């Protein structure tokens, strides 16, 4: 039963990587960490491609490092829930919009081309606020 | 089934959630930049945080600002900051006009690129980005730059690069090499290039 569920998750991951909706790649993972995609858990390892809508979750000992296709980078700390609400990026013009929701935990961000090209392009939401990102390196925590 | 008392406690917890933002020093020689607290309804700027080390605790339109030394803020989040992936690294390859092999002076750059891919290990990705000069129409140059990227990818894959970690991009004529911004229609071989971004 458990193994059937795991193989389904793996098939899900393979199908997802074959479509080119890739917005970011997981670079490092430690401890308990997972992606929730369309309410389905997806295993996360270095090289896992992320898509818009993905929820990154980490346990008490978990961390995830991510680089986006606009060069922005995330470090997700332990005990976090981070939703990639929106990520549209035209890699020819560098115009785009990025919206991230920190539901819980800690997120360090280095902004990339989207914020560089458009001061209104990148926002980060928390349960109590909305932040506009004008660059470049900052931390958001939600307790 | 959540009992009413449990639900109330849950609402209380989310109602009491505290959010903070802390601006840090820029990476390397980059300046700190800024983070702006926005009005959740109108999107207007409410508070600009533009000094490294400054934190703000956030509640809707209000932001309570607290200043610390930039290094103190850095130490406070050192574990989290250590998890930020390495900055992407760029390598510029020059392809002589009409040629499918890289120019001799680009060979050492290509080798350095392969070494960087190996150094980064699992999770590494390689973006192959085509560029043109400003001869010809901008839309044609977008197409040409994409073709240049695909040709370069095929070449690098033939030399051992894993196609599965690559993506190709065409930037057309809009990103000249620094010092090589020209008027429209001007030929500049330096701008006819492929940039490899190792992430």
C-alpha cells in the first residue's frame, strides 16, 4: 500500500518534469522536505523542477535551496510553508511577475531579473502583509 | 472534525501570526537595495526599508521598524543565509559567423564551464542563451538568437553535456556586451555570442 503510493508520486514527478512549465530547480535539500503539487505530495531532491502553484514544506529539521530561471534564489528554513503563487517570466525580454506566499517559517531571498527589470514585478506575501521587492537580499519570517 | 474550541484556537493562532522582514547587505559588492511594505488593498508604498540590518514587523498597513547593525542581522540568520544557492555563473562563447564550432579562444572558457557544472554537482542546470548584434530587424534577431542557442546546445551536448539539465533562450539584440551598445543596424561581432548560465 505504502509502496504503491510512493510509485504513484514518482510517476507524478516524471510526468510533471516532461512538461516545460519549469520555473525553478531545487539545488539542495536537508532533513524532512516536500513539495505539495495539486494537493499531491512530490518528493524533493536536488534537480527537482518546480512549477507555479507548488507549496514547499519543511519539517523541524528541513531545508530547501532553490534557484529560479530569472536567477532569483530562495533558502527555505525549517518549519516552513512557502507557496509559489505566481511566476511568469519572459526569458527573452526579462519582463515578468513573481508572487510568493510565506505562510509559515522563514525564507531568505536574493531577487533576480524580474525585480531588476520591474520594481513592481516581485512581491512576497505573509498572512499579515504584502512586500514589494526592489532588491536584493532579505529574510521574511512568519511565526 | 474540529471542535468549536479547537477552531477558535486555530483562528486565534492565525490572527496572532507575526511577520517580519529584514533587509540584508547585497551579495558581494552589490548595494542593499530595498524592500517596501505595500498597502494590501491599493498596492501603494507604505514604508520603504532601504538600510541593511533594518527589520520591520508587519501588520497590514503598519510596519514597526527596528534598526540593527548589518552584521548583527547577518549573524542572526546565518544558517538560513548559508542555504542560499551559489550565484549563477556566466560563460561567454564566441562562434565564428556561419560556423558550428566554437572559436579557438573560447575553448578554455568552455572547459571552465564544464568544470563548473561538475563542481556544482546534483541539481545543476545550464541555460544556453543566444545573442545577436543590431543588424537586421529586432524580431528576426530574436529568432536568430534562439537558433544560435539551440545550435550551441547541440554542440555542447555532443561534447558530453547532459541535455536534460539544459534550457535554451534567445535574447535577441537587447543585451549587448558591456561597452558594446551600438546604434541600430550596426555590425558588432562581439555581440554575436552565446552566454552559458550555470545555476
